[in-house]
C-alpha cells in the first residue's frame, strides 16, 4: 500500500474558475472585510468558501482567460447576534453583495463551534440546572453539555433570539464515553448571544444508565480474533488515474472536484470519452443537505431534528484519513484548506481519498454453441471523505464504473444518540440496561445538475406495469414500461415506488444513439421512506425536501440548497417549495434533479456500543446513452491472476 498527498488548493494563481480558495485567498477575504469595517472584535466567520461562477462562465472558459475570484461569506457578530451574508470579490478587493440577516424571517446563521464551547460554563452558572443535576446525585462538573440546534416551533420567548437546546451526558472519568450515560428528562434552553439560560425543563427522572460505553471496556471487551489473515492490495504499475490540479481522469471518465465546509466533496463537469468525443453527463453533483429527525415526542426531545449541513457546516469536521485503515490500496490523498471562524486558513490533512477498487465480475459468458468462454473483471474509481459530527460518523463515497454507472454511497457509523429508557417506550429501542435509543431517520438530498450529452434535458418517470390480457396479450404474461414525461416543476415532485420498479430517465431529446433512441441516464432510487414526521410538523415545513424522493427544477445558479440558504431556526417554506412555486417548464431545459435518500433507523442492540456501518445511496446508469456495452474494451485479467489446472 502506498499513498501520495496533494493539496486541493495552491498558493499560485488559480488555473480554472472552479479551483477552491487558496490559503492566500482566504486571508484576502478577511482583509477585505476588515477594511470595510465589518469585522471588529466580536466578528466571526461561520462560512467562507468559493462563490462558484455562473455555469456559462465555466463552460466558456479556456486556459489563459482572466478569472474573477469571489467568496461567499456568512458572518456573525457574537455580541449583537447579527448575521451578515456577503459576496466578496477577491479580484476587485471589494464587497459586491451584502444582506443583513433578519432573524425573524430569515432565521439565524449557522452555529459556531465557539458558541458550543461556551455552553458548559453557562450551565454551571445556572441554579436550575445545578439543582436538576444534584437531584439526580450527579456532580455538575462531570456533565458534558451537548448543545444542539433549536429548530423553530413558534415559541414566543424565542422569536428573534439565537437559541440552543442542551442535553446532558455524564462522564465518570477521562476515559469514559459519556454517550452511554444520558441524563434524560431535563433540557436547558440557552440564549447564545446573551450567554444565559432562558429556562430549564425538568419533566421526568429516568433511571440513570451507568454501564460503560467504550467499545473495549467491560462488558463489551472481547479478545481480538486471530483467525483473519492479511489482505494486501497492490498495483505494481501504479494507479490508472491521473491528476492535474483538481481535475481527475480515469478510464473514459474525467471530472473536477471541489470541497467546502457546507457540502463537503463536490464533483464538477463529469463526462465520458466516447471515441474522440467528450460527452457530458453531470455538470455538478453534491450532497446539498441532510437532516436527522428524531421520533421521540417527550418534552426534552421533541425538537431534535438537526440539519448537519445547513446548521452546522458539517465538513469542517472532516477526518484526516489513515492509509490501511480508512483507505486501502494505492491511494492519493488531497489536503483541504478551509477558513476557520476567524477566516484564517486551516489545513485538513488527507481530507479526500482517491483510489481504485476491484469490483468483481463486470461481464461473463460461457456459450454452449461456439465455445466462447470470456470473463472481465470490474473495477471502480472511488473518491471519498469521512467526517465526525457529534456522535455520528459519515463517509461519503462517489463511485465511477467502467460501464458508465455512477454511484453515491453514504456510510453511517459511530455511536447512536442515546436516551434513558423506561419500558414500554413506543418511540425508542433498549440497547443496554436502562439505555434507550430513539427512532430516527438520516435523510440526504443529492443535488444533481444534469447535462446528459448537453444542457437541454427532460425527465421521464418509468414504471413497470402489467399489460391487460387481450388480443395483444392473450396469455396474460406481458408487462411493459409506462413512461410519463415530467414537464413542469410542480408535477415533478415524485415518490419512488419499488413495486413498480420506478426509475427516472434524464433524457436528451436532441441526441439519439445509432438505433434512433434518445440518449439518457436513469436515476435508480433505493425507495426507502421519506420523512415520517406529520405533514403539519415543524420539521416537515423546514425540511420539505424530505417529503418527496424527487424534485426537478429549472437551473438557477442561486438555488443551491434544498432547505434554503439559511436553515438555522428558519420557520420553513424556503428551499425547494419556494423554488418550484413558479411551476417553470422543465421539458428540454437546463434542469437540476434533487434526490432524497437515506436511512430509517430503529436501533438494535447490535448497534451498541459502536454502530456497524449502515448504507444509503443511489445509482445513475446509462440507458441508450451508448450504442452498445461500453465495457467491451476492458482487457481480460492476466493469466497469472487466474487459477488453471
């Protein structure tokens, strides 16, 4: 196994409009904002990253063209609680857009780590909190405070305020894992700007689970097995991909990648080489939002539905990956440079992992007539990153295959968010004595700016349907495809149906293959549940994107996030519901698909004390995009790799 490391950003002038911000550019953003009098002692940066140029600018770019560099910035004044949304032209050295956030109508800007760091000290000054801990026989200094985003529930005393809700977990000693000791039945509501406790709700006292939760502590500790022999993955001639800045080429695929603290890894200008022609498939692909709604309606937990991206900027918690542990084989790592809360550059070492994987049989046939006996092995290119946010760890993996398939896979692991448990509890599982885990969902939104052989596409919903018995189907065995064209945005809010094998074809009606068929790619959903909360609930209003598996919108560069630009404490209705309200035409247009996918988690004892990886995702496959199987050119495996008598 070997690894090479490269920074996503360079200190030299960018050579492409989609090159992420360099360390020097991040410093320039801070300097420009300071020179305009917007920083001050209490100013903090919640977000600062590349403001991507309009698609038309990127598509028309040729090497050597001038590049205007802009940054999108979200700031918070900690003393006043005022949020500011900015666009800064680094090239021109000036602020070109400013919006002062209205906390009532716009919501709040995302949460700062610095704010979370204040919470335990605030609670130790609160008599009600101290009394709640001592009533339970707990030392307040050993309580780890977990501040979470507050949501928006119309509580009058919270309107316009920057609020966090805080649950407690007990830590017996430095080695103890506090997730195993939830202090249930009590929650504190904190004004983050005033740095004070607004109220403490102490409604119930559940039995306190005291069993240790470290994976290697009793009663979980078991001898490490010794019967697994090493697996080594080597590529003696090196990997098959090439890297030029943030552009990657592998087999027939080429694409650029980016990285920022809200979306994490992004793919750009994904295309396939078909003969001498570069054929675009996706202009931009990202996971644009996720939400984790919990199902427990108790007074201390009803509000838990955090948006890890829009509220927390989750990619700032990206792991530095380790060779042989996180990634196996011939690895190329990329560092990522992000802006910290003072708009100083922070380098995340080994943030992104790029490698190839063997993926079993690609195609095979042994023929009884002509003696054909051929098999080809599949492989895939993998680009990924992993992050830890609170108790959960998420890996995001994009896979490209030799047959033209694109796959996104999320790997969810870590420690489940525990509660107390008092049987019977219809909203939680029991994982250990007295330890509960509320039911919850992990719902993601993929934003897929499609460009199937060009930027004018149409979506068709394709169902498998039984043909009625009759003259055309006298024996009743016939079934066929039923295609429904989605022509306007409101009619393109769709739900998956696995009983109909429902897929969505992204069709280019202006391009045909050699059989005269319109070229297309098909989105294959997993068809797991969408949001299970009541349609009238707060989370349904704020995370409306989760109520459908598919939304289709006409391209608008400003429409980036399915729950809206500002999510924290937003009352709802922004994002996709607002985007589709105009019911624009989406037939033979430049369109964006938004696909909801994810997990519905009823935790098991097997998920404790650490959860084995669970998976969620989707695939995109070519349908009539090619004239024939595009993987006919894959060579047979070397004879030395095949066992022969």
